[in-house]
């Protein structure tokens, strides 16, 4: 029985991504040959429309340049993965576009679609940031997430009451529990693919972030299993081979 395969790509923060870590992730995905790709949000950084104080030396790229680089990488990942289905979950960084319009051009609200501005292909599933940003996959849910505490995986299970894979925190964490009936619930986050010095300059000490991705398998019944693939020193071990 062939299992349905999904690959999960966490926060990448284009153009402040880690190119070497992203390449390792793509190589793993190429060999995995997923039926479906799921982007867990914050693929784009959109630094130039951030509401926070910006480094003038870092703000050299305009919105069009940031988006063009991101679109090129999105297309490359889809092409190399050979996935027949792609899901793009919008994160809080993609949501910067909506916040920017609301604060600086409220009369444009509703006339500018985040999907259209980012150039997300029409044949992809696009889920906006917020309450509608959840993708159901049998007994799992994928979302960007909003909880950033030390025990976010446990907090996400408590919040959703089911198996959930999410992004947002840039860390690798797995939590599993079971209820009285024996039903297990797992919270899982698979790191990120950004460059800490470029994308996380707001962290003033040492960022405790980890590079990684996740691979999942689903039975026809809808029951799935997801494994995290850590990327350490630009190397990964998965699918019986070494990468990087």
C-alpha cells in the first residue's frame, strides 16, 4: 500500500534565508518525492513593510525585489520536488502586507490581495493568516502558529486538541500525550530555514534556533505520521542517506 507523502517547509524568511540550509532541505525533498508540499508560513520576510523599527542599512531592497526573489525560490522548490499539490499557509510576516495597508493606506483595504501581491500560483491552496489559516490532513492540522513560549508544542496540543504541526518559533520541538481512552496527540515544530544574523537581528543575545524540515506519511484512513529532519552544520540524515 502506497502511503501519501507530504513535505513541510518551515519559516524561511526570504530574502534573509540561509541558502545552504535551504538547499539541503530541497535535496531531501527531491529524494522524498512528496505528493504534496506544505509551506508553514513566513516564507517571505517582507522586512521593508515591517511596522517595527528598521535598520536603514538592511532596508536596501524594495517590496518588489523581496517578492521576486521569493517567487523564484517557490517555483524552484515546486519544480524540484515534483509535487502535484502545494499548500501555502500565510504567516505573520506575510500578514505584514495587510497591516501596512491598514496603517498607511486604509482606503486600499480589500483591493490588494496578499495572494496576488506575493504571486502565489492559482493552482496552489492558499490559506490566509489567522483563524482560517489551518490545513486539515486526516488526523493532523497544519498551521503557522502564534504561541512562542518555551513549551509551545505542548501549548499547541492543548489549544487544538489534536495532532498539529506548526511554524513560527524557529525551533525543533515534539510533544506527545494521550487521553484516558488512549488516543495520542502530538505537537510538532520543525525549526526554520532562515539566517539568524539577517532575519533575527532583533534577538540581542544568542538565537537558539534550529534548521530543519519535516516529512510525513498518511494512510488511506487519514492517519498520518510526521518525522522531523534536523539540519545541523548544513548536514542532514534522512531516507537512509546523508545530505550536505
